[in-house]
C-alpha cells in the first residue's frame, strides 16, 4: 500500500523520498494481518506528515524530501493491546527507499523458551556449568525456566548481544569461565555476573581505542565495587555494558579471573541513561525490563544492518 503525501513549494513540486514500514510481533515475524495499526510520521521540521490507521503490516509511504535536517523523520506505530514502538531519527533520501522495521509486543507479554531448554542453553553457553555437577547446574537453570522468566530473558538477551561483539580476539563470551550464582551475584532481571579471564579487560580497552566502546567515568557510583566499565556505542539504544570488578578475583582452571558484570541500558547517551532510566527506576524501585531491551535491541540492529538479534526465546501474548 502506498500512502502518498503531496508537498509543493513556490517552484512547483518538490522531490520525494520513500519509506517502507514493516511491522513485526514479538516472535520476530511480520504481524499477522489484518490488524489495526495507527501510524504517525513526523518530519525533522516537526511537521506531521502521516497520522492514519492501516491494516497492513508492510506499508510504503511517499514523503517530502528536504535535503537537510527535515529528512530526519520520526515514526511511531501503535495498536490496541500493544506497547507502542517507533524510531528516530529515520534518515530518508530521494535516491533509495528506506526500510524501517518496528516491533509491537503485548501490553501484558509472555515468554516462549521452547528453544532455550537446558541442552541447547548449555551448548551455547558452556559457562553455565563447571562450578557444580551437571545435574545441579541443570536444576538451577530449570528454576529460572519455571519461576524466574524475566531473569532468564535478561540473561539470554545479554548472551546473544555479547555474541555479536567482535573483539580483536573472539567475543566477550570467549573469556567467561563461570557464571556467578552466589549471594548478591546471582542472575537478576537486569544483569548477570560471572568470572572472566582478566585478559578481557585488555580486549575491551583495545575495542575502546577502535571506537567500539566508551569508558564510563567513576563506575563505582552506579556499580558498587567496580574498577572499570565500558559501554558499547554501536546503537542508539540497547548497548551492552561491560563492568569489571578487578579486586574480586579467583583462579579457575589456572586462569586468573575477575568478576564481570554485564547489563544493557535503554539509552546510549549517559545523560539520557541517568535522567530517563536510572532515576525513574530508582524512584519506582523497578529494574530494566528485558522485554523493552529485547524490542529496542532488535529494532536497533535492524536499523544498523547487522546480523539479527536472535536470542533463544520469543515474546508472546
């Protein structure tokens, strides 16, 4: 379907740009049509170009092309019973059609872990075992499956995102030796801790010099006990943060290890992270929501043209 918008200036018709909008559900598949979607599109001059209901999950819009900041569009999609989603800026051009993929998940979402059973998880993340017998490790994991779904979703989000970070040698997962399950270090809804090879600190430093990461000043303020912390800067939202507690050490299999804390913030900008995430979460005593991370990271990856964010679960509801 083409939603055409005319735009005319003093010299006649202006050139147009094309935006293809595709709407996906929490299973990372195109939304089953028909479904009522409210689409709002605003250009970079803050002029509303589209505000209309559609039933298609794949739409193409003809929009004004300005050849300036006016081409930095904002797109928002909403539907009854679902959390609204959108993206900004969406940079349009008059030389190609820009494709934007957005994901809508239910207001009360659920989880499908059919692809994240113990054997599959252990094969992908072998560091889930090692500190206890295999049967005990399986029982521990099954507890997450049965009663701590948001904790497991967070871990699978972070594991998948870390697998897509290419360091000069391997990925961050290459250096993890064991998960931590003790006391305050047990997996949580917004982070997990592990013992990692100390070499990972230098690998992240190398990545920071190459522009992959930005170092967080005074990491101990938000991560008590931390000595260094770096955040991935590849995406506008949902970047992995690797925080090291280098005074907390252990030798595993002859390898000098330190504690690694992994989380994923909604926002890349430090000020936005503090103002829009840390402070509101602190006031409401809430934690980063793995469903929100799932949606933001998937959409950011689609925009960046990198391999699809494909954790071992999907969102239902």
